C-alpha cells in the first residue's frame, strides 16, 4: 500500500472559509461513492460550517487528561483502524495536549498518510514557519502554533481559500466568524484592512513559489530545457566594470514594467585565468541590485556566454540584459564577443544590449602590462646573465670542440636560454635566444667564423633552436607570471577573507576610543595590512561637489582632511572617499584598497541604519502602545460604561415602576460598573505615567504583614479563600505603601481568576540577603516558560478564560510599579502545577527609619 495523498486548503486569514471548503470537498467525494470520515473538525460555533457535517461519519475523538481537566484530540489509531479512503482533519498546525503521542497535529497526519489514507486538511498562512516572523511584524500578534513549510509543500494539492478584506470584515460584522462580544476588538486589531491585505499577499506569494517549484520539477522530469515564459525573470550580466550600475538600473526598469518580475544579477568568474573584475565595483553593484529588490548570483565558468545562458535557462529567465562590448573594432573583427554570441544562442530569451560610456573604448593592454610585470632588478639580472653566461658557454664549448657534437652545443644553449627566462622573464630570454643563435652560427656550425649557414641540416638545427628557445621562454615566462598572479590572488583572498570575517563577527579591531565598531575595524585592518600611517573615510554632500570633506572615521595617525592629501585615495562614489597616508600603494594593491573602501561604505550604511532604527524604535513602541490602547478602549472601557448607563437609564425611565429590590440591584450594577471603569482608567493613567517617568514614588519602611490585609481589602468580595503566611520578625521593606498594595492586589486578583474552584490562593513571605520576597501562589494552568517575559507586556491576556475583565495591564503595571520602588517581579512554576509570582523588594535599613 502506497503513501496517502495530502490536499491542503490554505487560508489567507482566519474566517475565510477553509474548513467550509474542506467539508464541502468531503461531501462531494462522499456523493461520488468515496469512503470519507471526519477525523477532527473545529466548527467554532459557525452554523453553516456545522451543517456540512450532516451525513459525514465522524471518528470519535480521544480524551487526554491534563492538569485536572480533560481535552479531546485526534485519535490517530482509530482513524487508521477505520481505514477510510479519505480523512478530513482540520487545523494542521494545531499543538496537541501534553501527553499525546505526537506534539503536533501535522505529525498525526503524517502517520495517517503513511498508512495509505488520503487526508484533506486546512492551515492558515500565518501558521507557516517561514512567514511566522513576518506575520508577527505586520499584525503584532505572535503565532505560537506553526507547521514546517516542507510539510505543506509536499502536499499533492494546495488550494488557496481567499476573500477580499472588506468582504471578510463584513462577514465578521454579521457574526459569521466570532461571537458578538469579540467582534469589535477583532476588527480593531488583527482584522484591520491593512493586516488582511498583507496576509492575502503573503498567501499569494507563498503559493506562487510552490507553483514555481512544481513547474521546475515538471520541466526537469520531462527534460524540458527551453524557457516557459510563465513569469518574467530578468537576468543582468555584470563584468565587474563601472558600467554595471547602468545595466542594473536598466534591468530594474525592465522588471518594473512587468509587475511581479524577478530581477537577478549574475557575474561569471572565469576559471581559466585572472579576471578584470573590480571587487569594489561588484560589491557596490551587489548592494545596488539588492536595494532594488533583486538577488545577486555568481557562477564559475571557462566560457562566459555558455555559463550565462546555462544560468538563464536554469532559472527560466525570459530576458537578458547585457552591456555593449567594451572591445575595440579590431578585436571585434577576430571574435564576435559575448553579446553577439549570447544573442545567437539565446533562443526564446529576449536579449537587451545596453549602451554605456565604456562601450567601444577597448580593454587596456593588460597582456603588455603583465609582460613587463617582472621587477626591473630581475630583468636586469636576466640581461646580465645572458650577456655574461652565453660568452662563457661559448668559450667552454670551443675548448671542447671535437668532443661535443653540434646537437649537444644546441641543447646546452637552449638550457642557457631557459635559465635566462627563469631569472629575467620573456624579453631577456628572447635576447638570449637571438644571441645564442648568432654564437652557434659563428663558432660551431660548418664554415666557422662566418654567419653563413652551410647545408640544410645546419639551417634546420638553428631554426629549430630559435623556435624552441622562443617557445620554451614564452611558456616559462607565462607559467612564472601565472604563479605570481596565483600567489598574489591567494594573498588578496586571504586579506579579503580576514576582512569578511571581521565584518561578520562585528570585530572592531583596535578601534580608538569613541570608535563605531566594524567601520573603524575595517580601517584599522587596512592600516595594519599595508603598514600605513593612517586610513581615513571622508564624506561630503553629493549635491555640492565643492563642499568641504568631513571625516567619518579614521584609524592610525593624524587623519587626512581631503582625499588629495593622502598618498593614495579611492572614490567610492560622489559622496564617499577613502584616503590612506604612509606610502604609495602599487597598482596591484589598489583593487584590494577598492574592496576595503566598498566594505567601509557598507559598514557606514549599516551603522546609520542602526542609528535610524534606534531612533525609530521608541516611536514604534509608542505607536504600538497607542494602537493597543485604542483597541482596548474600544471594548473594555466601553463595556462597563455601557452597563452603568443602562442601569442609570433604567432607573430614570418614567415608564417603569421599580420595586425597592430591583432599584437596589440596578444601583449596585451601576456602582460596580463605575468602580470597574475607575480601576481601568487608573491603570491606564498609571501606565502612562510610568512610561513617561513622572510617577511619584515615596518609599519608606513598612511591614509586609501590614500591607497584605489592606491589599486584600481592596479586592472587595471574592469567592476564593486566600491563605496568608507571613512569619513574625520579617524585616520591613523600603516601598511606597499605596503602590505595594496595588501590586499585591493585582497579583492576587490574577491568581484568583486562574485558580481552580475550591483551591485557596497562598501568600507567603521570606527574607533572603538584603531583600524580602513576597510570593502569590496559585494552582492554575500556569504560563509556559517561553511566554513568561511576554506576560509582562501591556495588553496581554495569556491564558484568560474568556472573562474580559481588563485591558491586560495588570502584570505590566505591577512590574512597572515594583521596579519604580527598586524591586523586581519574577515568575516561577508552583510545584505540582500552577504559577508563583515573586515580588522581591529591598529590605529597609536603619537610616530609612530615622
């Protein structure tokens, strides 16, 4: 029996109807004769959804006891024993009750699929692991229940269940999603139009990625190499030259014209030799393409056109953007170039050849430069060796004339030419080859003493000597230069690797006092690497080229104030420049200097982004607070106010004659509602004062046994017994009596609300070192360790039973008041189950009693 098939209805948001769609699908399959059972479905009290369960067989759920209560979960064993064709299982991301065989419901579904049973399930986009953090950032609501994306991607079918934000809000307003008392808060918080629009886009993008994966697999399985233009993908080829910025912006405009197009930048690194690509240009261009929403890629290949086309076909690209050739006209006569070759082999991929300032300017004669790359001292030594060594060799062989043949003379001269090539490079070797030919011809060939060559054999021998000498010299010289280039490349790579490691670790090196971390570390690393006196990053206003330069960061000795004042400088862009002082760097080191400059610019940008984020963070926190406050006020403050107004309106009604008992009940209801409203407003005002830092605190010595009874009296009538165990002789605490009463009253109120019926709440106190700890202990469900810090955030109701009795400020206000008195609140787990709130306050000292 093969593995079952999984079909998932992906909801863009809660309430769009994914469970309804799943049950409708189950009904259709049952009508076609398929054996369908309901493994587990949550209707959430929605009548139209519940109506679809009629006629569908349901497998009984399994009961799981947990902390004195009973919960029901999916019975995997029963579903497998029943062996239906299809099982309907709701809420794939659900977390099972502790004590279940599997921690997550998706793991239950995997077992059922392995048993050969098809499963139809549901999940909302906010529960997908990959977008979980994005959803929290958008909505402000963390999602603790998640499902790995791979589980959903493995499904044979994923169908999106979507609804316009306005239509979903109307559905909620009509009471088709949540209970009436929850509608206002939901519409004002999670179900705002902006949130729903963002969730809808996330769902569409995620599903589009899955469709892309399916399309790629289909093309691979069927050996399809051609481009299917199902989605626009623009690939821009970068050489590392200065024209890359122009190409990227042009490609970005092409991608923008096709809504939703992907932008990919590609640099092909040649594997058969050195490259002209400038690391600084590539670093800058990578940042540019990523800032435009694209991605940067790098591949290695010996043939640039083939590597470019292979990549484009691999990503199913529809358009290629290339720069016009920089080669001169003469070079284009002998070779078509990358642009023409790619265009000829592109097939259905559109190719854009973009003109730029570097087009047709020709490459510098790099080969000529590298040929003279041997130091002057070594070239001089090579010429000297040829000038001295060849005459000495001639004298030696002349003394052995008659004992050594002409062939041996030629081989020895060739060895001398190779030695000169190893010492001085190509040009001294060419000089040695010509000189050796003349010496051989004059002293050792027939007709000695003349430059006349006698006989075809002697002419052939001298010709071969010249050809072999030049060939061997060239090969030796090229090999030597490649070795030097490889050694140089290794050294450069080592420097860049160290630089990258410093940046990743955030290592500031030996930054001077007041330095800004990685930026100063990059400059210090540059100074140390090349033994410089100083390295300075300068900046000016790009809109005013004549504006003075300002020093952004520096390392080493006195910084320079202008790029021209340094021994060597690199312009990162119109606004940034890196200048070094100490010595003039050779041209071979300038590329690494450019890389340092580019990384310094990136570090400066990151530093400023971090500074901006620090400035924006308080504003974002204040905005979240205002949003949460408005959401809370919209319901929690309006409810007691509405109750009080209803009671007062009833008492004032002239149409009804109330009995004394009814009048008393209405009066009590109005008074209780107004008292509740007064507590809510007081909590809100105190929280505002705490955050503004203007809450007045008057600390003085006070005994815990005096504060606890007053805190309990402030709670009024409560139905749960509170046991107080405060030992005699406990040190007094330094606290504000009124604030401490508020803290204890809030904690006891929370404990009472969550404590099981019949269980007492316990208050104990103890002294440890210079602090006194007061514990409020309950036997409720507790708070998971991962949520304990979040429990103190404003407007949180972790584990509420649905009785919305406040705006979620109790714990946040209690912590703020305690910290204002110099104390702290911690959460501990009650042995045997439950929650213990620990209030630690400093013990009063004698000076505070006088």
